[in-house]
């Protein structure tokens, strides 16, 4: 098809959709719509993970981000009763300045890529690194200590969230 | 499955997603939207880590992404708890009204 392989088509479509939905997150007036567009962006990024042979991460990404974190966002937005009418807007000048600053940052980052070597990704010998078996081996041998620290971090975050959310701390 | 795609395209895609998140942080006043844009920036970095992990045939990058997801989950839990507490006291999450820590 027009000289492109099926993988390149998939990459292009997923990238386009991810960028479109990301733009909608920023420019949508209604916070609930923003959350739903962000969920779509996360699905596109999970598709990229599948293309990159990271099957386990793709599933974890959907479960943790689209399943847990975004539902938390939705609940908080519904608790606060936010909608389009109560949405605060920055002035036009501030928005233009933000766009110019972002554009300049994009210019610098893309400019730094100019002239770099083109390295092609290949699945030769790498199709097994993203499996549960291989990741589990690496996680529980090389990264065992950071794994335990992450569990302590999650416990601390859980206790902290409950303590902050309590109505009256006696 | 991935063949013949240059790493530069992934660099470009991650950069664009990161910049969109950064513009969102600068251009919006709703604290929850700012939080979501921070998540978007974290995801851009995650995507690049996975791409380089595939390029170098090394699983460490994917384990890093795993840890970043854990830290992001903890950050969101505490951050949203703080935001709901602020909303309970101030009745707003507009960043312009939250410029002072006392009163």
C-alpha cells in the first residue's frame, strides 16, 4: 500500500490519533470530556506498546491508567460538580504566551534531533523481552530492592491520601 | 512485529506529546486539567523509554516504565486528595484563587 508496510501504517495512524486526542485534552472546555479524551490517548499509547513488543506493559498501562487513575479523576470531577459553565479560562494573552513558549520548546527539542543517526528498530531477538516471564525475572533479580521501595511508597501514599481526605483530624 | 521504523519517529512523537502536556499546564487554570497534562507528559517519557528498550534489546527500560507507573499512581492519589480538600475549604480549584497558602 503506497510503499509502506502494515507496521508503518499502524504507527502513523496510532501517532495521529494519540496527538489528536492529546490536543483535545488541552482544548476541550468540559473537564469530563478532557478525561475521556485522555483515556483515548492512553489506549493509543497502549497500541504503541503492543507495536514495540511490550505486551505486559500494554496490559498494565490500560489497567492502571485507563482503569484506575482515570476513574479516580472522573470521581473527583463528579464530586466537585465541575462543568463547562464553572470552567475558569485564562486570558487570550496568557494562552498565546503559553503556545509560543511551547512552540519554542518544540523547536529546540526537534532541532537537537537534526543530523542524528537513523537507527531502525528491529524485532530480531527482542520479541521476548516484553513478556511477563522475562520482565518478572528482571524485576525480581536486578530490581528487587527498588520493587520493595515502590511497595513502601504505595503504602505511604495510601495512608497520606486517607489522612488528607479525612474531614476532621483529631 | 516492529520493523523498519526509525527511532527518530518515536523521538518526534514523544516530543510532541510532551509539549502538548507542557502547553496544557501553562494554558489552563483548572487544577485537575493541569494534573491530567502532567500524566500526559509522564506517558510521553514512558513511550520513549519503551522505544529505546526495544532498540537496545534491554528489559531495564520497561522495568523503569513499571516504576514510573507506580509513582504516578501514588502521586495522583495524594494530589487528588489534596485537591478535594482544597475544594472543600475554598469551593474552587482555580489556580488563580490558590495563589496564597494561608487564608
